[in-house]
C-alpha cells in the first residue's frame, strides 16, 4: 500500500482507455454434467512469539495444508506441507518450507529449508529442524495442529549476504487460529459450443448452506491450448433455472477473454442428472481494458471478507489524468442520505456482482506513491460460505475489467491499520494523542506504558453483532466473536472490540505489566461467531516505554 493511501487513501479519477482490435463472437451451447468428485483440504495455521537467538524476538506464523478424506475430515490422506514464517517486523522476515508427517502426539526432528526472505533477509538460505511439545498423545496429529495450542522449538542456521548465523528457537507457544477445512466440489461433463466447437467441461466450486452464496468456476477446454472460464454464483443449495454469469478469461486463443453467459439449467428430481442450454458472447483481442493484478485485505493477506476494507491494484483501473492529490468519497452526495457511494466519479467495483463502496483511488500515472493504479473499497455485506472463490470486477467509466478471482472468508480477516511500513499499528492514548515511538511523528507520538489502556484500530472484523444495513454509512456494535491478543510473550485475553464505523474496529487493549520497553511484536486473534478465529498478520509492532 502506498504512503499516500496509508495516511489518506486519496486518489484521482481517470478517463477510460480506448479499446482497439477486439473481436466479439456470439455463441450457443448445450451439454450436461456426467461425473462428480468431492475433495477437502485440511488447513492448519498457527501464530506465536519466540526468541531466535542472536536475531532476537520474532513473530512466528505456521501455514500448512493436506488433503483429507471427504467422508471423515480427521482422516489425513497425506502429510502436512507448508511454511513456517519468522517476522521481526513487517519488512524483515524469512520462510522455512516444512513437511510434518502423519501420526499422533508430538513431532520431532522435522527439518525444513529456508526458502528466502524479505528486507534484511532477502536471498536467505539455510535450514532449521523443529520439534513440538504439548500435542495430545492420542488422536490424529492433523486434527491437533488445527485445534490446540502447543510449543514449537527449533535450531539451525541462516546465511544472508555471505554471513552465517546460528538459529536457536526456544520453546514458543503457538495458538491455532483460523484453522479450517476447505471443501471443493468438482463436476465434469461435455459441452457443444456453436460455432466454437466441442469442449470438455469442468465446474469446480464451493459454498455454504441454503442461506449462503455458492460460487465456482466453469472451464470449457476445447483442446490442449484453448479454453474459456466463467464464474458462477448464486444463493442457496441449488441453482435457479437461469443464471447470468461473466467470463473470467481463458487460455490460448481466448487469453484475456471477457464476456457474459446465460445458462438454463435442468436438474432431475433425484439430482443425478444436470443438463443445460444457453448462449453468450466472448470478446478477445481488447486492449486498454482495466486489469486487476492484486486484491488484498488492507494491510493484510490476499484474501477478503464481507464488510472489510480491501485494496485493489492493477492497470488502467482509473483514468490517466487523475489529479495527484487523488479522489476520495468525502464529498460524495450519498452521505446526505446516510449512504456510502458505490460509484465515485465513474469508478465502481463489484464483488460477486454486488456493488462495493468506493472510498479512494489513485493513478500510477500521476501519483508517485501509487506504484500501480489502486482502488480502496469496503466490500459489501454478503452471505457466503467459508473459503469460497469471489469475483472482483472494476469498472472505469464504460470499460470493465475481467473478473479477478480471490478467496473470501465468511466472517473475519482481521488486520491492523498501520502508521509505518515497518509495522507500527495505528492507535491513540485515551486522551486522543498518537501512539508510537517518539521518532514516528516527532512531537506528536509517544509510546504506551505498561498497565495503560490504549485504543487500537483494525479492519476485517466482519459484520457487527446484531447485523448492519447494506450501504448504510453508520455501523456500530461488538464484533461477532471474542478477541484475544498477544504482546510478545504476554497474553491479553478478552479484549473489548467494537465496530465503530463501516468496517472499522476499535480494540481497547491494556498493555500487560512487565512488557519490555521498545518495539514489541503484537497480534490479535478472534472475530468468528462460531468460536474459531482469524488473526492479524505477524510482524506488527506496538511501542512501549
């Protein structure tokens, strides 16, 4: 995120680029689904703090996946594979690739390779061996890593810039936060597309229950090189008789394709046979279209959640004559009626076809702090299943981007707002003065003190208890699940956390006694109504004196 967007989220409006050399082909189709398979992926994540010898205090995040038996998600089909990351702040970190074997109880002598890093650890190499303590002696390890707290220890070495340093990780308490299984339904069949030809059809998707959005991607593969994909979404267990969907691109002759599809669906009463007919139009060869290259939770990962501040980056997203100072929603006429704008001077965004609320945008052509065109939006309130694909589309005047597919979390993808690229969290003392090191904003910012209650600000905590009204400029209420934080090795349970304005949460956090002076690593977990939790990214800092 740019410096300008960090402090003001300000940007400008650009006129749409001209579209040249494009070809649109109308088509009709008929086909059916003949096969179905169901898979599930176990997802174990954990966060903690430790001390890694000469390198000092470190925040640790663990992210592992494994295929599991769809009929019994506790029955692992393979080892856990993934990454253990070590972050000293938001700029400096390194990763270790690791495989944890199936079994019960604690694991020992698991060795992983350092796969590189960022900042001071750019180009890092080396290896680390890990052991665990505190996992239950009975029951599958695959379940324990997703549901219990445990200790992680390790040792090894890291080489950066020709210098090798020994690594010793003392016993670090890891909290399993946000571990969930991801289910995928895959249907296959054949389709005749006139005049494009015959194709193999794959529909892969996931969703929730009868009250949530089902989403998926259909791929029409004509041969080894050429394919077209489009995005499916609807509310409920079964699709309606007619679906209107968007083309999300393709390969070969259809690379960068855009367009739309209308699908008429017929399902037999026993649900065993699905046939369909329909029509559509596919456009290829267009230039100058808006193109999305990245979608993230603000200051967070490449996932989004409902009612969450989201950053969209790409090319041609906004007009090239955007003022350097940018455009924000402060003068939007919608606020006069208590609403948030879905269109800001010709720029609009849709998530699964539902309008998002456009707060800010900037242009790389006029703002040196915008490395690429950027739009910041608040995602709409939406009823979705957990870990489902979502389609994000940007419209710049009359030109719309191909949909960008991003993973969406049902409840919460929390992330602190940040004062600095190093990771100092946005906060104030109770008298309203800024929280941070004295060098952050000289004469204005001061560190927290042990025992003091400070106010921190975060996004991605979803919809407040009691709900919210779509598009309303007013939101208030406690977050849906309890929030627990850690500052270094000190736990801070049950932190009062409330939504205070659309998508913005305030945490009233009391600094634990004994917190050392200086920059301390901090993360918070929670926000899911079912008692599970997401967690803020590791590497964030809070300064104590």
